């Protein structure tokens, strides 16, 4: 791997797009001729050259040495299918605007629902996880008007914002030392009443922690709230075969929640933005009911705009997702699932390397494919400074990590003699979500080792 040559961005597949465009065009040959609008090729070439130059001012998100934030390149088939659809530019609001792509969306969303065990459902794609969560919490607010929404302190910050948009009370519940919603703290809050919705995070964006879903389902039986699963990041991991026992038990019961969000533009190999919201009970569609004087009269079939808060939505996103799922079906043990399992193996291996190196204090064992660790220092405040220096030194060597601010309780400090002069610590975070990360771990570790030496020497 160390001697491997960077072969560049994928360009070899572009001829496939040309072939597909010719086939698409052949379906419209019966139309009367239109005077061609000529494109100024030289001007377009000049502008695109400028675009390419500007886009070069980015971190190499596509490369295995980018192991920082949750950025995963789309599969080539997703890029090509998205681009192909742009020659039609469908709008998946009403069937008039996206006839073929609307059917593709319905089929793709049904496959996502089947992945969690639902044969009946209501759902559609969205522009991303934020909009998907907004719709889920909006429906929950219709079911429990004015009632409080609860989520863990490690849940995505969007839930608090969304609750404000919906004019619903929101409260954050403490986490346990593994970054999961604390069931005892939740029970104590439920005892005080007034709760309409509890959000279970299935893969937190800071640490990849999975909330204890079986316990939350038991509490729902007792207290009668709406249980929403924010699986924007971790939703696909139910397909893999190397989860820990408690994590596996959460995924095995994911189909019992009331609503669920998943982001295909994270682990689903899709371009931004492609989120999805799903409801177990199709009857919640009654909350979306509205009339339009011009939109829904071309067909008696369901128009996706009738079950969506968003109006115009990119049909190209549905086409890309449908094409990817045709190539890589959502099957346990399949090629798609094996790619996810590879990322998890890489995370476990990196965690073990960190655990056996006395320069670091790793967080808890990863549940998915995220790894967090402290740089050892006499005091927590100094550990934070060392983490920031290590982050910069690694970037100078083309290894791109991320920084996170996490509770000190997430790290096992017994026997380390580290003085706790702060309750939170700035630590390193790595998202090993590319299938290539496992093969690149030796290179990643070599750079991390060198960067750590330089950071500690400067301290």
C-alpha cells in the first residue's frame, strides 16, 4: 500500500454516461425538431476550468487519508445516474414533474423500509436528515400537541432547533459513559409527565453510539410516548454481521419504532442531499392532507408531494439511489453490507492500536465506525492543547482527522494520573467509513505516529 500510486479521480466511467445519454435521447426521437440552442463551448470550458481550480481548495474527502468528518464519496453508479437524470431534471413533487423518478423513489424507499422489517409504511426522500427529522417530529407534534420532545445530550443538535421551529418544548437527557441515552435519567423525566416524543439516536455523530432501544421500547409501553429513531448516520448497520451484542439487539428491534430517519447520502453511497423519513403507520399521512389548484390532478396515483412538507425535490436523487440499490442490494452478507463491516473492523483495529499505545487514552470501544481518543497529558486542559497540535501536525502530513469536544467521563482515566481540571476534553475523532480505510490503516498509523511525536515534542 505504501508504494501504491494515486491514480486520480474516476474518469474512466464517463463513457458509460455518454452511452446512457444516447439511449435516453432515443426515447424522444418522435418529438418534432427544435432549433438547437448552441452552447459557447469555449466559454463553458473556461468557466469549468475556474470551477476545477476553486474546487481544488478542499480537503481530499474522497481519499482514505481523509478520516475526519462524515464524508463518503458517492458510488460511481450514483454519480452517473444523478448526472443522467439532470438532462431531464425531474421534480419529485407531482407525477407530472417526475413520473419515472417518482416511481423509482417509491421503490427505493420501500426497500429501505423492508431493510428494517416494514412491509407497510409511509415515507419519502428528503433533501437531508434535518428535513427528514423535522417531518418526523412535526408528525409527532400532531399526535401529541404541545408535549415535550426528549433526546440525549449526544443527539444531533438539530433536534433542539427543530423543536424550536415547531414551537414544541425540548429537553436534553444525560448520557451514560458510553455516549448512550441514560435510561434511568429518562425514566425519571418521564415520571414527571408531559412528554410526547423520545428520540433514540442510532449512531451519534460524535462517537457512533447507539441508544439502548430495547429499554426505550419498554418505557414506551409504560408511558405511551412516540418513539422516533434518528438513524441518519447508523441506519444501514443492521445489515452487517460484526456488531457487538447490545448494538445488535438495538438493530433487531428497530422495526418497532414509530418513525425513522436514514441518510443515504452518508453510508448509502449517495451525493448530497438525500435523506429519508419513514413512518410505521401509513395513517399519519392524514396530517399532510392539503389541496393544490394545479398540482395533483394528472393521476389518481399517490403524488409524493401529498405526503411531504417539502415541495420541489430533486428527482435525480431518487434516480441515483434507485440505481445504486439495483447494483448493490440491501442484503445482509451482500457486497454493500460487507463494505460497512469493513469500516467497523477498521475502527476496532484502530481502537486497539490506540489502547496499547501509552501516548493515548482511547474512548469506549466503537459501536459502529467512529473512533475517539485523547492525547495523554498531566491535565485535561493540556490534553486538549496536545490534541489540537496533533490535529495540525497530522494535516501537514496529509492525514486529515477531526476534533471533538466530549465529556471527560467518556474516557477511562483510572490509573492514568491525569488531573481533571475540566469536565470536557478536546480529543481526536476519526470516521473510518470508506471501505478502503481498513487497507490503509498501516499508513494512517505511521503518519499518526510521526505526527504525535512532533506534537509532543512541541509541547
